[in-house]
C-alpha cells in the first residue's frame, strides 16, 4: 500500500489507483509507513503464525493443532434466519464504522522501526510442536535452550530465527530483521529489490522438520494464490531458501506488509486500576462488520478460515486486513491438520471439523473478547457469562442476543452465512449507537415491511385499542422472497382476508411463499386452527425458516394466547437481534400478557433506534403511565417527530395524558398545546371541554394558578369558558336532538347571574 504522489492528495494507491483522486501513480512505488509496534506473544506454538504488521500479532495461548475428522456444511436450517440481504460480500476502503461510528485511524510509520532488537521466544511461550508440552525452560538455574529435543517425545525444536539481517532470500528479498514469531514460524521484514524496494513480509517455518507445519505452509500457498480481497492480506510470492543448519530448502511466503495495530493490541489498553479496558461496543461491532465480508468471500470460494481471533486482524489507517491464512482449508478437506485457538474455536471443531458456522462462532467470540472482560479460556471456554454479570450486555440486550446466537453450542442455531450475520450485526450497531448518542439511527429492513397500522395510539383508551387481535393485524409482516416463483403473483393480490384465503387456496403457482401468505391470510380471517395446521405442514418443507415461528406467534396473539405469543416472538428476536419488528411484536405481546415494565424496555429499544415505528412511542407512553410516570409518558409521545403521520395523534395523546395527570402545570401546558394545534372547531371544542373540566375539578379542590386556555383557576371563569365550548358544539351539531342536548348542557354549566 503506497501514498498517492499527486500534489496535495492524501489518498492511498490501491489496486493501481488512488482512493481519493482516482489517478494512477506517476512514479515508482514508495515505502509505506507503519505505526508503533507492540510485540507480545502469549501462547504455545501450534497455531497459525500471523502475517506481520508494524506491530506484532502473535500466537495466542492455548492454540493447538488437531486432526480434522469432518466438516459441517452450511445448510438450510429450521432455525436459520436465511437473510435475503443484498449486502455485498466484498468490502472497500472507507466503510469502517459503516457511517454509524467514527473509528480513529491507526497512522503509518517507518516499518523498519518495528524490527525486534533481540528476537527471542520467551520461555513461557516455548512448547513442543508435536506433543504440546513445555520445552526450552530454565532448570537448576540454567537458562532454557532455544534449540534441542523435547524431553517428552524426542521431537526437535528450534526457537531461533533462520534468517539474519542482510541475508538475501531467493536473490530478491533482503532481510532486515524479525517482526514477530508465531506457531508456524518467524516473521521477517524484508525489502524487495526487484520491485522498487517495497516492504514485504517473509513468513517461514518454526521447525522445518515438523511435517504438519510444512503441510500447513503448503496449504497456505495453495489457497492464497487465488485470494484477492481488499480486506485480506495480499500474497506476492512463494520462495525457498536453504536452512543455515541443515542446508535443507525451507519455504517462505512473501506477502504485503500491513502497517498498523492488531485488534489484540487495540484491546490491550489498561485503565487507571491497571485492568484491561474493553473496546466500546460500537467499535467492536464496527470491526466485525468490516471483516465479515472477507470471511464471506472465503466462504464463497469454498474456503474456511478456521482460526479467526483479534491477533489476526490488523487496522491500518481506516481499513482492516485479515492476516494469517495458514489455517485456511477447503470445506471438503477432511484430512489436513487443523489449527484452532482455545477460547475462540467452536466446541465441535475437533470431532466434526470446520464449517461456515464454526468460522462465524469465532467472530462472535472475538466480538465478546473485544467488548467485555471474562474468562474466555477456562470458565467460559465455549459459552458466555450471564448477561446479569456483564454490564455492557445489560445495557445492550440485542448485542447479548447477537453474541449468543453466533456462539450457540449447536451449529444449526448459529448464523448460516457471513452476510446474514452482517445484516443482523448492522442492526445491532445502529441500536447501540442510537443508545450511546441519543439520536435515532433508522434504516429500511431487508426482512420486514413497515407497520401495517399504528396500534394503541391513545394510552388513556387502552382496552379499546390494544386488544391482542388488533395488535396482530397491525404488526409488520416478513417480506416475500423475490426469487420465489409466485412472488410477482402474490404482490398483485388485495388485502381482504376472506378473498385472500380463497385465492391462495387455489393458487396457480404453488410455492413456499404462497403457503406462508395463506397462513397469514387465515390469521387475518380468524381461521386460526387452519393457520396452525398449515404451519405444521410447512415445518417439513425444505425451505422452512424463521418465518414459521413468526406466524405461529401471530396466530397465538390473534387468539389471545399472549403467553405463547410472547415465547414465540422472543425466539424470533433471538434469531434476528438486529431487526426492530420482533422487538416491537415482543413488546406488544409482553404488554398484553400483563408485564408493562418488560414491555416498556422493549418499546424504548425500538423507538430510540428508529422513529419509523410510532406504535413503539405510544406503547412506551402506556407502560410509563402504568407506573404513574406522567412526564415520562408525555415525553414519549412528544418525541414523535413533526414529519410523522402520527404527529397530531401523538400531540393529542399528550393533551389527554396531562388531563389525566390533572395538576396545575400539566393543565396549563395542555391548554397551551391545544392553542398551538391546527384542529377543526368541533374537535378543538371537545378537547377544550376535557381540559377545562379537569381544571374546574382542580379549582374546586382549592388550587390556584393558571391560566388554562385563558382562564384562571376560578370556578366562575371556567364555567363561562365551558358554556362557550358547549354552545360552539351545539352550532356544529348534526341534528336537532343533539343540538338541544348541548344547549341544555351549556345552560347547566353557565355561571349564575341575574340575567
């Protein structure tokens, strides 16, 4: 990677062109600069050695090699979300943070300063490559040997670099020194004399006599030859050079130098108490969102990464690079030695082999390690601590659900593709950023349509507006798969439930989407038993997915079984933690089930993230009213923006809540709000009567103050104002009988006088 040489341009040349000005470089490639190094290594050999960066991304402790006995293929699963996202599997420069969060760039510096002055493997990190037991340790006050034979199995070991400064490899690469060491070998910085003295990295074997390590190196060369992705380290060459001890030829991979810091290093900062400081959750999510397309690219080529962890991702400027592809294998490869890192690898890896799901498991584990502290190598080696013990998971429940799905014990319960995981991760990132910044981060869903209707718009009238059946008809519905053969025909149908049932039962193009639409239509038509039977049949369909659970929940809610609906919607939320619709549905079912506190937390989660769901604002107001939090309820409905079609309804709801609160400040504010709203005369008069009536009761209790709609809290003045509103309604009455009743009411309420 090189800087653009156009005057005044700050861009970087990638793929032959500048990322800012778009021009090709005019002169020779200059040396890239890299950030300050932070070399460290914390584990035994046996993992894949990381590609070098300006800082060291070393092997992690607990990393061992294991024989693969099989693979798990990515198949359609009943619990899978099967996202139909159009999100690309490829990633380009400049999207770090997805436009939602700002990630500080990691600057470049001269890579030559990253060279280790005294390249040694610490004794605590020396392990036999064959049996994994400690070797080269101090005994009887004698320092451990850097070379020798394992006392347990007799395998030879060597922890000394094979290349020294100034040595010329393959007549082309001048070695400058060591950058790092890893499970498969030393990593060297070199200068490519044949290509404008560009910086390159040479990665060799720790022990050329290790057959497994040699095989892994060969595998890396084979797979990397055709890999080309902007978030994956580039491989330039593969060369051989004689071992200075044995004279045997040793292979070296030549790859690009990535100047930056590993995620492990970015996570290694300590607070004032000396404890490791986790990354902000939004930053961790942004990192995973940036790197998932690289894994998706590998998966699309039938390759599995196998050993994803913070050590193997480098941030350079504003871009991430996936490095160290030594563990990459083909999905059908059952024989090659596998490499994994304890605390990150999936529990089934040794017995069942690697899979797309096991790769995504490591992404979930990496995100967890980056964003909160827990004993991920022992106590929680394959699972996560309870959310109650982790403050960040309590603050962000959707993050908790995302992590638990990604790291589920059963591979069938995890995300099935990198794109699917990225889609949900994006939704969770929006939710986290909205919570932390206090501003909504809306986005169109790729899986659900909008609300079909706003339910419960008047918190003061809950029984009439929040019946479970009403909610079932108002909730968003999942989108139809456009690839389904009946998709176009389904889009042409109307909304009448009974007619829809008739049409769908005689559909000219039978398909999975038709059966789902039929279940939905039966729910709307009240044929709940038929809907349930149809969903039972769909469970056996090869395309069975999460939408069956959604429609089961909808069926239960329409039938008034709020407990079952709550359980089913909760399961969908677990599968789709980044979607707003499941949270909204779960909130409504929870409220109908008599748990306003839990419902309020979910309504708040939806509303603060996306103001496109006004039912959540009204729901939040209702749940706050249930706790007699009048001001909180008012704030909820008054947060509905003026651009919303529910703006007027929300303001009128705020008036009614103030009337219900019935304090002098609330009634004064209610009157001011009514004065500001553009209402028809009849509606205005009726609402005025509600406010003035409450003010009269307050005045009767001896409260002074005001004015309320221009009247002080005085019985006579309030009676006169009420008389005026009743006479206005009488003039607007549609018939003589109604007019007479309103005139009589006006006469009854008018203050006493001699006239």
